[in-house]
C-alpha cells in the first residue's frame, strides 16, 4: 500500500496540528522566498486549479520569489519533500485540495501552507456538515436532506436542487421541478457518489461575499445567462456571465450578507480566505449555499474581483495570503 494511502480518512480524524514533524514557528516575510504552488490535482476541478495555480505562481514571481509549480496527487506528493520550502501556496480546488488531505500532508512534513486547517477544510467541503454548522451559528440556509445509499420514501417536494455532498464549481448540480426529475437526478448522484444533497430551491438572485483575513469584502452579484451559475458560466469566456457591485441591494441587506459570510467563515473555523455563496430572495433575505475555502484565482474568479474592488491588487492579495501563512 502507498505510504500516503488513507490520507483522506486521516484528514477527517485529524483535528489538531503537531502530528508527525514539529510544526514551524511564525516566520518573517522576506524577499525571494522559496514557495511551492500546488495546482492541478485529481479532482473534477483540475483545469480550473491549473489556471489558478499559474496565476498565483506568476504573481509570486513578479513579487520576486522563487516558485516551484507542483501538480500533486495523493499517489505522488513528493513535491512536498523538497528541502528549503518556506511556505506552500495551495491552489487545489475540490476533493484532495479543499478536503483537508493535502493540508494533512503539509502538516506531517512540518510545512507552512496557505488557507484553512485540516479540520476546517474537511468540514467545509462537506455541504451537509457546513449547513449544519452555519445553521447552528444562526445563518439562514435552505432546507435540505442528506441522502446516503438509497433514496428514502419521503423527499423534499420540488422544486429542489440536487448536488454532490462534496466538490465544487457547480459540477453535477441539477434543478428539478418535478418529482420525476428529482428522482432521476438523485439516482444518478447516488450511483456516482454514493450520497447526495437535496436542497430547497429558493428563487432569487445569486451573490457571493469573499473573506480575506477577518474582513468581509464587497458584496458581488453574479448574473449568469443560464438558469444558474454552472461550470460553463463560471469559467468560459463565451458564457456571458456578468458580475456587478452595483447590485441595488439595500445597505442593510448588503451588510447582512457580509455579516452572514463572516459568521459562516468563523463557524467552520476557516482562516486566511474563503468565499461564501448566497441566494437572495425577493424580500432581500440571504440564504447561505456553500463555503469555498480555496476560491478560484483565475481571470474570472470572484475573490480577486472583490479584493480589487476593495483596492487590493491581485499581487497584493497573493502576498497577503503568503504573509498570513507565515504568521502562525
């Protein structure tokens, strides 16, 4: 068996630092640091991860750092064994990158890394656990059912949204308006993943709020040409998706979204950054949909857009995240 086999199960059970190698002490930021950027990986979001990682690596090089680009996988994490790494910038999206697995690999080697801890990552990638934690913190979220193995006799009535429990970039999401559509989509998800989330459909507008450090960034509206913000709408130039900070929400509603995003970030135990997605109904009530602990860093990505609107350039955003990784 591979020496790294079982990393994912280990990530879910590892709730503290200090397993394996001694953990590094806080360090000072300095010019020409040795930074490894993890990108690619095995998830369905591999293509997006490669784009994010390349954008981050280019920014780090503009800042004067020595950068190693590493397309890492659970089967071959050897890029983390190189000596002299000052910090690891994780740009892996989806399972393995956002599930706590690669974070556990870094901690076993005593490496600093950007983003959330093993525990927070493994919690945030699970949409059911995320919704439970956020609901307990007082954050509004659509009603939902977790389905595992076989479909139960009673399901939420349509319209509903069906999605994988983990994963991102809106992969394999279906809006079902009839019971037949719901049942077909659910069976497909169960066949592919073994479990699925059935969620109340809220008619409304899509928004996202980025978190940087302990600051909620400006509220950004997502206006897809399609019915919802799917993978094509997120990353393809010809999708026609528009983004607007001139969203017309009342100041109260916008502030409530920012507060809910920060509350969600804290409920999960995220650190450094996250992006929290919402649907806002006709009464300006915001419903938390999910949390992304490693948001995209492509030309289309929303955290960099929100940071830029707050006066933070892409290079400064990357630099801030590196500094945060060194401060703990």
